[in-house]
């Protein structure tokens, strides 16, 4: 079977240019247009998306121009509300018809506007391909839950199966001692997977501690020495405040004392930081990669270490939704067991170069696509998008993030379109042989997919941007 590679040009197409066509251009093959660009217009003030209406109105002129298919952005509600481009997917079945994340409509419009757009495009002979995100789900601190798998992962310093893996993002863990009774608590912080050869200025962190329910307050203060977790500690300046600190070495422990006067949760948030300079050379306390690992190593109270008992590591994985009431819309929730790491043997991989990376927290919460529950939910969603909403095919986002056998199972579960498998194209950023292998490996598992030819895109870009003599035409081979 000959597999097609699609060359993708990220060009903003001005719809007004199509209005001048008076006769239809008959293309020799199907012509798919990327019918969006990053940050398409949206009325943020009134939480009103207009993009679906824009495409609906342009349907006749797009057909006249010769387009036979449109690739549209992910239509599901994103974690970042009205501004989300859809890749921060939160609720698969919310297409702009449930109020959550501060809005009912998505950045592109409402569910009814989406289906009206699809109907108008179909009437004009144009197929509609939706961008589909199967790799992850984004959430925030409104979806916190106790995550014992991540807690153990941090205590293991991401070392599993005799292998060093990547840290869970420091800022995505909220450490909590629930119902802390009155008394003194000594919170100890350690770091791992840090650059120990660099200056300690590159191994900074913020620690925020709240034990009264106070909102964040006060100007950040600095850790002071001695502070070694071996009899020396810092008095934390106040509930709801933040201290800036550094980890001096792999054995360094920073300790902070807080005094609880009435029973209350103790909440501890850590953020990886570093010292640096701005564009003008001025010192600043900068954001650092959150894969720089910082964690609550111990929490002492009355001679007992609460780290192995009541201390919790909470993550943004306790995801639930408003009751879905539409045809074919299920109601379920997600928990930490649906995302890597799922247990005390699971792990998070490093980003790599261009290989398949199934266990990598590259975006949001990384779905465990080895789970039969996760697989079935995603397959059911794809079927619903095709059968109930009317999409003709799909572009699969970030296919490096999940196994090829699951891609094939997902595609084969879709309803047929006019007796044939629906069109599927994958986004695989990598070398041409990687893309070809992905296409062929999915085919081996029984599904017909295509892949965007990114290497050709960049080659053509180099050719067109050259001066006419610097480009070797052999590169097109």
C-alpha cells in the first residue's frame, strides 16, 4: 500500500481572497486547508467565539476556490477557557455547551454553531476534519486530588527499574498535611535532578506555606543560613507568604518551622526558580524548568515524621465535569490512575528527540493509553465525534505521545464513511524515516493513516527563502 505524505504550510489564508472567484476550480485531487491559525479572533470580554460562524459564512467561497476539505482546530473545551486553542483539552464532550472554565462557548463558538458550520460545509461539498488530542488532558488547582503514586515517585526521586527518569513537574504538586493539629511543624525540602555542577544560583526555588487559609500575601523573603535540616532551620515568616531559597548540594536539606494555633490544613507549594538577568542586564528571579525536582522530604511534628503517613502529594488529576445531557454523552470522571505515573512502578520519560514517547509528561496530564479504561473512553469519544457530530475524518495531534497499536485500534473503532475508513492524518514531528515508520507500523496493526511531511515542508521553505544559488535541488530527492 502506498502511503501519502502531506506537506503542511503554516500560512494564514485570507478568506477575503476567495470572494473574487466566479467559477469553480476543479482540483485534480482533494485539497485540504488548515482552516485556522494560532489565536484566531475571539471576544474575550463577552466570552463569545466567532470562528465557527466565520467558516460557515465562507463555505460557498471556499468550495468555489476548490477546497474539498477543512482541517479545523480541536473543538472540545480547553482548560484555559475562552482563550484556549483547544490543545489544552479539558472536557472531550463539551463542544461549547456547558459552563466550565469560566465560559460556555469555546474560543471558536458554541456547539450549535459548530454543527451549523459542519452542515454548511457539507452542503457545499466540503469535508470537515477535526483536530483530535489523545495524548493528554489539562487541568488546574480546581481539580486537585491526593496522588499516592506521585508522592512515592517524588520520594524515589524518579528512579525506577534501575533507571533515572524525569521528575514530575515541581509546580504541579501541592503538598498537604490535612487537619494539622496545633503545634510546631518542621517542613524539610530537598532537590533532585538538579545541575550540581552549576552555581547554586541556578538551583533556586520558591516555597509557599499556608496554615490559616490566608490568601497569598506579603513580599517574598529570602532563606537565611544556617539552614541545614540538622538542627538549623528558618522560622517561616507567616501563613500565605513565600520564601526564596537555594539548594546548595545533593545532600542539602532546607527546613522551615511553622506553628499552627488552630487545627487547619498545611498547604505547601514549590516552584523551581533560578537567578538570571533580563534583556537589560538587570538581576531577576526567573522561572526555571519545573522538571528541576524539589519536594517535601520530611514533615516533623512531635517527634514523628508525617511524610510516610498523613502528608499528601496532590495533583491536578481529580477531574470531573458538569452532568452531560446530550445524545451519546457519557458521564465519568478521571483520577490519577488514568495518568502517568499510575503506580509505584510507572515512570515519566524524558522528551527525547523524535522517537515514540508514551510515558512523557510533555503536555498537561499524560494519559495512560495502555489502560483499557482510557482506551475505551477515547475510542468512544472518536466514534461519537464522527457519528453524532458529523466529522468526516481527523488529524491526530502529537502522535509521538502514544503507542501505534492504540492509534490503529482508535481508527478501526470509527464508523465507516460511505463504506470506507475515514481519512486520518497524524502530526509526527520527526525525521522522514520516523514518519514513514509510524505510518507503516499503524498499517501493520490494521489501519490506514497518513502523515504530514514536515521534513519536506522545511526543505521547501529553505528553497523558497534562498537566494537562488545556495539551495541544492538534490535535497528534494
